[in-house]
C-alpha cells in the first residue's frame, strides 16, 4: 500500500513507524546469526502522558483527568533454515509489563492503579522456503500459539488490543495501558498463510481471545487477497464459534463478510480505500447490520513538504459489531477521533462519520497533520452522541531509537450526559492532549 507513491514515502514511513510499534510485534536486536540460525532479542518500550479537561461514560465528574500509561515488551525470537529448499522453523516468546498511573483515563476504563507482567507472545511456525515454487518463496506459512493477527487495515481485526483496567471490575483488567493497547496477542491461534507478496494469496485462521471485554470470543475464517501494482482487492469471511458464559451471545454463530480495496488504481499520487461489511448475528438479541466506508486522497508531490489531503465517509448500522478493530495505518484508522474513539463514543457502530485529514512532511524525520471528524446519526438516530472533533499531531523520529508523537484534540459534543450524551456535566469543547514516546530497539 505505502510503496505505491514514492513521494508519500517519508510521511507514510513515520505513520508506519508509529502504527507498527503500537500494532505489531516488538522490534528485534540480533544476538546470533550463523549457518541459517538466528536469535533475536525482542524489546520495545512505549510511554504516554495524557490530559483531558472533561470526563466520559463510566468516569465521575472530576473536572478532568490526568494520567500516564506505559509498557515494555521483552523476550526472544528466532528461526532456523534447513535443507536445500530453504524451509525454516521459527518461534518467539515475549513477556509484557504494563501499567497506568494517575487518575486513570477520561472514559473511566482504568483507575490509574493497574500494573501487570504476563506472557504476551508464545508462537511456533514453519515456512516452506522454495519447496512449493507455485506459491512463491515461503508461500506456505503455518503457525500457532499466542500471536497477533490482522486483516487489511484493521477495520475488523487488528489483533486483540482492547485493554481495560480494573475500574469496571477486576475480571476485565488486562494491566492498564488502555490507549497504548499494550496487550495485543490472541490467546490461542492457528494460522495458515498461502501465497506470495504479489498475485493471489490467502489466510486461513482460527483465533481465540482470552479478553473478557471481548467475551473471550472464538472465531475462524478466511481472508483472500489479490495483490496488483494498482492495489489490493480483498475478501474476508469470519464466523463466530463461541463466547464465554454470559458474554455477547450474538457473537456465537455470527457471520461477517467483507469486501475491500486499497491502492492507487495505477494513478500516481492517488490513494483509494474502501470496504463493505455485512454481518448476520448469531441470535436475535442484536439486529443484522452493515458497515462500509470509502476514502480518497491526493498527494501534491511537487509542492514543498508533499502535502496530502484525504476525505473519508464511513457508516455503521445500529447493532453493527466492530469486533477487533484497531490502530493500523495511522491516526484515524480505525480509532476515529482520539476523544470520540477512545472515551466518548461512538465506537465504530451506529453512526455516520465524515473525516478530512491533511498531512505534510517538512523533513524525512518529521510529519505534521490535522484531522477533522463529524459524527452524525448516532445512538439509534437520536443524535445523542453527535459531535465534532479536530486533532492536531506530529510524528517525529528524534533518533533511530526514539519516536515522539504529540497530539492536541478539541472535541465538541452536541449533548451532555444529562441530554443523552456521554460528556459528564456539560457540552463544552473538551481540550485533550497526549504525548507518546516510542523506544524501538
């Protein structure tokens, strides 16, 4: 996706660095690499400082919240190549320590007293090398265990990254770091990846979550993609197999079908993306629902700083289940609005969202951007969660081992909690700020 427009590379590289660290496995420091055997030290550290003038949902009216979040992920991964065809086995084991300090987040999902160290990744896999030339190099990849998994740009699945604290009950506590989404691995997986980086490829997968906030959902499915220089066409089918007792019963037997495209359509400086999802629920407690979005963007490659402008419209039916969506290709995907998506709502369901994003890269190490979101037709069409948000941010690679991303947001709800909204005590414009520091090794 990000290779299609050369002049966008510097800006997208920074977004990719931030998104990859917050959404993908840890960075690796090579310890040993000889005779086809490799051993890496996996380690990354992320720390965030947050402030909100207003409170939402499950929080009380404290007149704002100030808190900090952090995690460090550490462990080992490695691989061994064997045989004349270059097949390989690979594995990884990582621990993760996370915490939240201070008031807890503005939505009341964390108390500020959370901390936990636990197993994060524990996976084993095999790659085919050149054994199956019709499938390409490493065209068959089979893995299982605790690991991450994503489809497309995370509209439906971007790993198991919902990290509540203990504020809503100890059974939901995953150790804090709610915004940073410290823990992302599915508890148990079996994943078969077929195909190369071009042409037809597919993922067959079985995933099981141990996340109470996700009802410990078990699901399986297939993701098929056709990758061309002009873009990637995708088709995904997901079926819910089980949930915990007392969990979201509509997910047991739920069937979700997705069609998507992302690319340039062969036109330099053009960006197109879209996805249509239809969802049949497993029981009648929630209505069947659809969701879709369309996005178009243009990069002014010959203008200083190579600015880009994107517009996106997304719509979600009442009752649509966004499943395991998450932060993937940068701010706004798929957390639409830092305040709205994290604390105030709507949360990618029962809403229409207009979004405009602008971005520029003054240098290869610095990008700046602005995001606008307009939330309409929320809460069953009542408009209770309607509002607007503007976010201003920067992504700065200070050194190869330090990325800093400050953001300030202005969220204006149409309604207070007394009028059916989620902002406690008033409908004033909330001033929100965060500073994220990422230390990849």
